[in-house]
C-alpha cells in the first residue's frame, strides 16, 4: 500500500490541504490548518497546478487522482468532471444526466462529500433558480471560484481574438 502524504498550501480563498497516496491525488479541500512544507514531487505538481488555476491560466488539471465513494457518488462526480470550465449546471441537470431525475438532493449530498475540490468541480453546480447554494466550503468560496473561471475564460477569449 502506498504511503499517504499531505501538505497545506495557500490560495486566494484560504489554505488548501492536498492529500496524495503514492503518486495519486486522493484529497483536496479547503482548511483552516496552517501551511506546511511540500515534501514530495507529486504534492509540488498539485500545488503548482493550483497556483496556475488561481492565476487564471489553467483551465484543466493534468494530475492522476483516485476517488473513493459509493456508485451513486461516483456517477455524480463523473458528471461534475464533464461540466466545462466557466460553465454551471443545476443539481437537477446533474440528476437527469446520471439517470436519476428525482435525486437532486442526493446529488447535493454527493457534492458535499466530494473529496477532491476544484478538480472535481462541485462549485460549478447551482440551484435551479440560478442562485448559489450548498457549497461545503462556503458560498463566498464558491462565488470566488465561479467568478475566477468566468473572468479568466473571458480574458483568454479576448486574447485569442486579438492575436494576429
């Protein structure tokens, strides 16, 4: 069995705890813990890609990760990974997508139990009325992440348009 190692790194929205088993990311969550050293290359790669994400230059992560959850949670988390950067879906849309149209609340609980924030983008799921609801790390962080993605997406589009 691979050794589990953690590190806590800063971000614009607060500290983030990174957990890896061997060379595979298994946990990423916001925390009140103090920042720590980054003892492995895998943890450094995760921290570097998070820095790029928060700088608005990374839209997709290139990291191996492993999720542990129920079959229902795994279906929800897979559907979350299919939401494009800078876009949102409702809890109901996710429920329909996974073939459980009456399971909006269960989708919300699966989001709440998401072990790898940001990479498995549960922040991209909103209420049917278009409002921000139910983010385990707080609605301020959810709003920050959505605004970051929308802003950097627009910036990247403008850059592409203005290139000769």
